[in-house]
C-alpha cells in the first residue's frame, strides 16, 4: 500500500512480474528459472485489480515453495515480497522511455517506499546501513540514492510511528565534517596503537625478526586501519612475488648449467674468462640502485610504497582539494591571492 501510494505505476509492474513468474522465468533472488509457481493463474485472476493483495498472495506462494527449489534466505513472505517489488521496479524501468542517471532506479524507489511503510506499520525504526559511502557518492545514481535516503531519514513522522534511520560508513573526512555541521551524529574511529597494529601484522604478514621493516611500515602509515590492511595485502603479494622470482632464477641457473655441460670442453683459462664474462653480464643487467641487496619483504615494499598506494594517495589529494574549495575558505584564499 505504501509503495502504490507513492508510485502508482507499481500496480502494472507487479502484474507484469507475476505473469513472468508464472511463465517459469523465475524471480531473481527467490525462484530459479524453470520453477513452476502453483496457483499463480488463480491469484492473478482474483487480485489483478488489487495490486497489494496480489503482491501479498504471490509472496506467500513464493515463500511456500520447497526449500530445494527456493533461493530465499530466509524463506519468508516478507523477503519474497521485497524480491517481487524489486523485480517489478526493474520491469517498470525497462518499460519507461525516459531514463535519467540523476535519479534512483524504480526498483530502489519501490524498496525504499516499502521500508518506510514497514517501519510505520511495525511502529519500529528500521536502520539502513551503507558501507563505503564515498564510493557510492562518485556515481550519479549513487549520489541520488544518498539524497533519497537522507530525505527519507530526515522526514518527520507522527509520534509512536517508526521511521528510517541511516547509518553510513565512509572514509571521506570532508563528508563527515559536512554531516556533523548539518547536525548528524558522527562517530570516528581512532587510530590503532602500535602494539595492536604490530600484533596483527607480525608474524602473520611480516617476519617477527624483521624489526627494521616494521619500524619503516609504522613510520610510513601509522595506525590507520584501512592503510594497515592494504599494507598487509601488499606484503603478501610481495612475498609471493619474491618466491616466484627465486624459483625462476633457480630454473634459469640450472638451465645455464645444463647448457654449459653440453658445450665442448675448453682450456682452464678460457673457462675462467667465460665465468668472469657471465658475471659481468649479470651485473650490467641491473640498474646501479637495484644492485644493492634487498634485506626483506618490507624493504622491497617500502621502496615502491608511493606507487603501491597510489589509489589511497589519490583519495587524500581529492579530499584536500574538496576541503580547499569549501565556501568558508574562499575568503581566506581570496585574501591570500591579494598579497600582504
């Protein structure tokens, strides 16, 4: 009812979804393709003009499908109804000629309206959790979804009725500052202590004996949890790469040794000059700065740390640029441009 009150076009989309389900095309997230829904014709004939009753009856039928044929987890009428609304929204978007990237899909709009109606009907608050909100905000439809959720969460409701609450996890410090300025409750995570970070990294990703390596990592990234996770991934990648390069070098040495044994025998002097030439060739094949022996995985990673964490550095630069463009800093920037 809440969905139809806000989106009247959902009635025809629900009927179309039921017809497709009856044709054994399946229901994404609920029924696999080829599944027959018993009694769908009778339900459609009885409730075609009453979309809310049709959706409730079909959802109950989908939830009653045997577990071996169902994709619902858990198999409840509520989850089946949400899957039906999502499919109806997809079909409504496909039937619509006008598509705008700045608006949310109808499938999302239907689910959002259903969540608001469910919260009001249950008289309980429903929490919508979004992870990595800064990634979602980069796309036009993602930004539109955030605006729709903020509008729904900020809407006033009558006393005693439930409402939607929004919980967004983000690594965007500028967005957190803006949200705090608008009155939202902002929770920040403190950096890890060196003892906690070291217990996670050593000895799982870095040898316990590599003290200098750990000191270099801690001095480079500190206790930032996300950066430490990235460092752990890079340490594992470097360890695999070093092991692979060592195996390739051993195979190459064995191959050269076999080839040397197949060559005709030479005089001792010629053999000695040949070894010196091969050694000189190996040394000349490396840059001067690469000839120094790398003591471990951490040192190898630290040598290319700016390149390895290019994405994180780009995010930091973009946030710093967004901060510099803030209207509150415009006067300071203009004053600095005018000179002393």
